[in-house]
């Protein structure tokens, strides 16, 4: 089982419902066959994630790599990345990935919870 996050370029939606609509539209436009290369900002975000956590292609043990697929950059398409992590580490990794997204001026959305992240109560 995996836990997924979506991170994209753009203005932060006004609320969780707007974020869900934006996520669905971006995923429909950029998922599947014919993916476009990731934008420079999304590529920089993935590089920042991989500075913190090793890519699955470099170490496939759950103790080291939290990602469910690899290489992680292949989950990116244009201005969005929708990526899975192992469920056993989702609390730590999703919180860190959300903080890194905010640091890069990107929107982070948790589709499992239907919430924009980081949430106000998250450090």
C-alpha cells in the first residue's frame, strides 16, 4: 500500500475543494501517455526531495528509500508531480515533502485526506 501526494506550480487554491478540482484537472491534462517533461521548478523540487531521501533506484530497501516507485522524476509531468511513498513512512515523509513544496513556492495537496498541505497546524 502506498500514500500519494500531488505537488504543482500555481497559486495556492482558496480551499480544499478548489485544490481537489485543480488537482483533478492537472492530473487529467498531464497524466498517462504523452507526458511532458517536468518544468524546471518541479525538477528542482524532486532534486530537493532526493537530497533528503534517497531514490528507490539507488536503494530499494524501505528503511532507506521512502518512495514506492523510481526514479522519482518519472512521476512528474509538466507542472505537476503525483508521487507515491511507502505507507509505513507516510507521516514523516509527507510532512517533509509538503514543507519542501512550500519552500519552493509550490502547492501540495494530499488526495487521501482531501487537504492542502502543509496544514496550518503542521510545523
